[in-house]
C-alpha cells in the first residue's frame, strides 16, 4: 500500500490506558483524538489498547473506524489482525511477539496494511522483505518503558539501507525534536505522548503543512 510522501507521515498511537474499568472515559478520549486526527489529515492511527478484551477492542475499533471513514486517516490495530478485519480497520501493527508480516500478508491479502515495530537493522530488513507496508524503528530517544535509546545514527543507517521503504521513527519524538528526526531520513514519525495531546497534534500538523 503506497503513501503520499508530499509531507512526512505522522503516526498517532493511542496511549494504551483503556481497560474494562475505565472503558467509557478512555474510549471517549480515543474517539476525541481520532476526530482531531481526521481534521488534521493524519495518515495513520494505531489503536494500541492491550488491556481490552476482544469484545471491547472490537467495539472501540468499530467506533474509531466510523469516525475515520472516508477520510485520509487509516486505522491499524495493534497485534489483532482478526479484530481489525472484523471492525473494518485498514490493517494491523505487529510487534516482536506477533505473527510475522509474511504470515499476515499471506492470510489477509495484499490490500491489508501491515506495520511492524523494529529495533535494529536485521528486524527492519526482515519486516520489509516479509511484506510489511511500513516499519516503526526505535526508540530513537529515551522514553518511559521503551528501553535504551537507539539514537539518530542508527535511524539514519536503517533509512539509507532500506532506501525508499517507509521507515517511521518512534521514541520520544515531539514538537521540539521532530525536525532533527526527519533530517535523519525517515518518511515520518510515530508518537504516543506528544500526538495524544490535541493541541500538540494540531500544532505539529500545521507546521508540517507549512514547511512542505
């Protein structure tokens, strides 16, 4: 699946705070930020809510898909390709614990979007060769719960070796540093904390439109 690379790809990843106990409030926040993403033409939104049951994740994804339908925003579901298909989402985002991109591509077809989290060049190359549409590479900077930072040099190396393949940076990327990240060569960046702030999301989106 191809991307419009006229402006950098912004990949909004939800916070992962939703659970059965707070589902109503957490869902409202996710639906609100999905609405902002649509308004700002954010290309990608990942529903990364690992604590939800399959039933609740399906319910949430279906609501997000209803908001994004007909817009430029494509919805991916973390790990659960089955729920993504059932809810009408565009694809899945895979982690090191997920099925491989090759297996997902064979099972769900060529139109199903596949993103893959990677942390070194071998993982990145394997994901690209296995049929992924994009990879997320990181953590570029230190960020809670993501381990040691990889750094911009490794990001630049992966981008150069994979050439035109969509590599997105992840890990501590925000309004203050995204320009230095993009200078290393990725096609865009993903973020959780900064992009879930509606004001920051709007500001970053506006800056990217004005600069490209």
